[in-house]
C-alpha cells in the first residue's frame, strides 16, 4: 500500500471493539467514534464496526469477518495482564499462530521492574508469532500489527496515541462530500434521489430526515472519490427539486 | 417470555445499527449507547453490537448472526421512503418473507395525505409478511416486530420513543454489580482476579486500568444474576489484596 496511491478497495477498514464494559454500559465506547472520524479524514471507507465481549471465540469470529470485509482491521481493547485481556490469544487463534514472547518487550519490562517479572507482567510481552511491534517514545504499549490487523489498547488515551503514531500509513485518496438541506420531506424527494443514484453509481447518496424545529426537514449528502461526480450528482438532484426546496448547501 | 420470569438465556440481546452516516462519521451513533443503558437497567445481557452500511446483503447477514446469538434483536435505522432505507427489504430477505402492504398503515397514510400517496409514501406501509405493528399515540412510526427482531427508526427521538413504549416487555432478573477501586496496578492483582474468576464462574469480573491522575489505578467490577455470588466473589478478591490496596468500593 505504501508504494503508490492506494486504490479505493485498499482504502477500506473495519473496527472490532472488544469489551464487556461497553456492552454492559459501564462506559460509552469512545474509540470507535474517534477512529471513525480519523479514518474518514484519511479517506478510508469503514465497512463495519463490531462490539463483542471479552470471549476468545467471539473475537476470533469477528476479526476473521472484519479481515474478509476490509483491507485494514483495527481492534480496541483486551490488551493487558489480567484474565479479561484475551485479544492476543484471540488474534493468535484467528491467524493460527503460536503465542511467543517478544524479546524486546521482555527486556524493556525487566528493566522497568528491575528483573522481577511475575506471570502477569510476563504476559505483557506475549504476542502472536510473526506480529510486528512498534515502540514509540513515551508510549506505554507498542502498536502490534499482525497481517492486516492493528491491535490497540482500549484505554482511550493509549488507543489514540497508538493510532496517531501510525495514522499517515493509512492515508488514501480523499472522499469528496456535498450536502444540501431541504425544506421538503423525504417523500417529496425520493424520486429525485433515485434519479441521482441511478445516474452516478459511484456516488454514495444519503437522506437524513429530522422531525424537530431545525431550519430543514431533510439533509441529503453526496460522497465519492471523484469530485466532479459528487458535484454533478448533487447538481442533478438539486435542479430537479421544486423552487424553494433548498434551504442551504455545504 | 411474558409467562413467568425470564431465564438468563432469554435475557440476551444484540443490536444492529444500520447507517452509512455512522460509518462515515457524519454523526456519532446515539442509539446504540442509549439502548445499551436501557437494556442493562432491564437486566438484559447484550452480546454484540454491529454497525453496518445501508446494504441489504450486509444487513441480512448481520441480523441473522444477531438472531443466532441473542434472544432479542434490535435494529436501528434504514426505515423511511428513500433509496437508502433498506431495512424492511433486508428483514424480509433474512426471514424469507414477502414484502406486503400493511392495511392499517396504508389507511393512516391515506388519511394524513388526503389519499394522495406517491410511491415513496406507499413504501412507508410496506412490511415483511407476518410482522407485527404497534402504533402508539403521537408516534410517527409504529414499532415493527418480526419474530425476535424489533425494528426501530434511526432518528434518536423516534428510536427512543419506540423502545420506551415496549421496554417493560424485556425486563428480566436484575444483574447485580459491585465495584472496587484500587491503588494497585493490574500486574499486582492478576493472580487474585484469577482466584475469584475460578471460584465464581457465574460472576463476570472485569479489570479496568487507568493511567491518568485519578484516585485509583484500577477499577474491578463484579456482575452476576446471583447477588450473593457477586458479593462473595468481590469479598474473596478484596481479602486477598495487600493492606491499603482498596481506595473505595461501590
């Protein structure tokens, strides 16, 4: 991917959030929404987000599905020394790898803890065989990459620090966007949306109604890799609307 | 389920969020986190949350997986008259049903629009054959139930209004919780967690470190359907810790 401009298919991603604490509503997941914004800004098309419990079989299945549906997969959570940190075990199983000790991690841990590593601390050096580790200054955990999967810790500050260190690796062609805000309800615009959808198959068109006292009733968005197609789809749609239908555009 | 107290297996749920706008970071999904809190309060154990694009094959696959993994499935979004509203079509396909017009919906729409229904408005009356509709006062959309799947609109106010009307149907035995906040790091407590995990297999135990200037370094949570087991697991863990390890409990 780093050689030459990435294609749209190489610019897809999936996110797997691992955490009973999210499913049990103890915390609201911040990593998924944050990474969605980052990936969008990078031009990466996210195909799915799954939140699964701290259970190896479910993580394995979810990671395998994510790998089948996107070029890049990011996991959040389940990294650490306790019984509920099972992401490394799940990734090893998903890719049929043994779990091995990473020599550099072990040496860093031994330095930090003056050689007194209990089994819990030793677990912090375990990786699936063949995984790549990237240590960054001040980072508490390395970024671990196994094939197309980037493994990040769940604590938001560490998750964000880890991704930020590697984010430019994923930069793709930009996704161009237009939006129009309408005074018309969805049932008045459906046929015009259909016309734009049919004419520009490479433009993703969304229609978002609201039922509050906003200045518009529907927001319509146009997204695509080819700026001229996005603009043309938007223009085709707008010119079909009755006068006064558009409140504003951006 | 309404006859007698629900068992734990009947008290599981999965959530499918349908929406390109979430995956493209145009909006942060509010419905998933809101419903997670509601279901938790009701004693329902959520097994997975998936966010998928407005694409029929992906929704079908996600709903079928959700149905296989939980007693109750909730979908958010993709309801309406425009091209990107494909949830009804996907549900019909997932359950191998025809799409039919709901007579009452059609009659309500004809009254509201003085008999002038264009194809887009007619789509609002379409349901998978055999689905149950529940209209509630002031609701703009009915709650649609097909087998174990509850279909809710994506606009947060409508999503919440729909679920709120039916929420008591899902009330299950409460999930009891305890939490302890520790001055110790995770590597110091891992073996004690293991002991509690081994002794109380019906208690879900989570360990959540933080690396900021909070009053504690790790929060440990204990959750289960049997209050005495939750308390005993927590007590077993706490009594194994060195003096001064616990900052506070709740």
